[in-house]
C-alpha cells in the first residue's frame, strides 16, 4: 500500500518524510532525556539534540527545495 502512495500520489513522499521526521524527533528527544537524567555523561544529550536539529534541517531543505522533483512532475 505504501508503494502505491509513493508512486502514484504526488505529495505522499513528503508525508512519508514528515512522518519519519516526527518519529526521529521523538526518538532523539527520548534518547536525550535519558542521557541527561541517567547517563554518566549528561552533556552527551546536547550532542544528541544537535544531531536531531541537523536531521530536521536536512529534511526541511529537501522538502523546501524540492530536491526529489515530485511536485514538478
């Protein structure tokens, strides 16, 4: 079913990217919380949050600049 949406629907790849981004943000947020609270190195959570921000920035650039050429087809 997912392949149908990706191939035949024009904006579905962006819905997939946004959904994957939301899951990644949730994952990174929980990981940073546990690193901050229970780790030997709580400052490692700052690195985890920066990785999350880089991921969000890259996905936003891909969507904003239409690097997948989905809309123009």
